C-alpha cells in the first residue's frame, strides 16, 4: 500500500491511499515518486538520469533552481506518457473497500468511480455509494447512499415551503424557527388553554367571541351586576338570577327617568335663556340703530357686543341640540331595558312551565305506582 501525494492535494489526481489489486514489481514499474515517496501523479521524466517524478514535485525543484535529486545534474523535464499509460492501467481497489465497496478497476477510472466532487448539473448519486460528497444545501459531507435522505429530510437548509400559508419559501430552519412565529395561518393554542388551536390570524376573534374560558362581565353590568364568569358559565348565571337582574334594571330605569326629568328642566331653562338672548339682541339692534344715528364711532363696539350675543345664542342652540340628543338616547336605553325585562320574564315563565310540567309528570307516575300497589 502506498500513500498519495501530500502536496497541493486539491490539484492532484490521488491524494489518498491506494490499494493495488496486484502491485507490479518495482524493477518493472516504479510507481513511487523519489521526492514525496507517493504514487506518481502525472509522471514527468528528467533528461539527466531518466528517472520519473510527480509533475508538481519536480516543478518545485526547478523553481528553486536545484539539481536533480538523484544524480545532482542539471536537467529538463518532459511528460512520461509511457509510464503514465502503464501506471494508470494498473488495477486498484476502491479507497472505501474496508467500508464495503467491492469495486475494482484501472487507476485512471478511480476518480470517475468515486465522483466525490460532482460538478453542477452532473448526477450527484452516480458513483461510489460510500464516497463522501457535499450536501448541495449545507456543504456538509455525507456518504452518497445517505445524501438523498439528508437533503430531503434532515438538512436544516433544505428548500421548504410553509405548509400552513403555502406562500413562504426558504430553508427548513428559517421557516420553522422564524416564519412560523409570525405565520398567520399556523394553528396556535388558545392562551386560555381551552384545547382549541385556531389560526394565528383568528386567535383574537376566537378569544373574544368563541372561547368558553374567556372571562366575561354579566350582560347586566351596566345595571350594576358585577359578576364576571367564563363564557360557558354565563348562561346559567343569567337563568338563575332573573329576579335580581330585573330589580337592578328597575333601579336603572328609575335613574334614567330622573335624568330625563333633569334634562327636560335644563332644556326648558335653555329655551328661556334663548328667548332672553333673542330679546337682548333685538334691544341691542335698536340701541345700535339709535347710537349709529347719534355717534358713528360707537357703532363698532356695539357691533362687537351683538356679535358676542349671537355667539352665545349659537352656543345655547348647540347645547339644546345636545340635550335633545341625550334625551333621545336615554329614551332608547329605557326601551332596550324594557325589552330585556320582557325577554327575561318570558324566559322565567318558560322555566316555570317546564318545572310545572315536570312536577305533573312525577305526580302521574306516583299515581300509577299507587294503583299498581292497590291491585297487588
């Protein structure tokens, strides 16, 4: 067994161990370079003594302007095609023989068999299945028979489409560690731990509208009920506290009625103020007319006064509009409250009817049992 050239390995044909099927005698073919003691790589012959060296080895000697390493004579070199043809025709085993590869062939075919650095566009899976080749996505080295599985299922940089939105395309690691944190279509667990996992873009709607564990205020909180319960417990609370809610609504309606009375009184006062202001404006107009005839210079200050009065009138009218709007809203709120009370009464009566029917059914069953006992 001989060791491949260790200098400029990336440029050499064989930078690894070679195992000949049958090594030729050294007196017939000298397969080793006298300089690096490795298998000859692109053999070149010197003109002085006729020995052959690796091309890179003897070129380095020439660059350093040294004599032949064996005969110490000056020399020139030329490719030893005969030796190269004989050397590359020798039978060798695959370098991965100990790992299980059974290939044997001529030395010139070894690199083609290994195919360790396939060029872009070449078939990546053609060659020795034990050779280590680069993943096209992450550049890690894997044996050829494992590379397909790695590139399809294991490589963190393999192309990956978001399975939820179908639009985002990137590396697997980027999609799963970054995009999924913001993807609106990815299911996320409800923060109330209700067991439902809506899409991220629908999470807030689920929590506010559908989640049975979202804590809600009672529908009659505006009337004074301070109970807060999960959504699933709210129907029972409403059904069990009909009378209590009706009493709160009655108190609330009484307050609204008192507020309406106060608003009406304030509206009447506003109208009276409007009448007084209008009368003041008329008087001011009359005074201004008289003063204009007497003293022209006083007209300007009176005009400012009338403007101020008009502004006050406009503000008074605006206040009147606001009071009327509040009165209308309070009346609407009162109507809504009465409608809710009516619905609550209907619910209560329906519950009482069901309870009465249940009692009647139980009474009928007991009568039948009494009749049976008498018959016995």
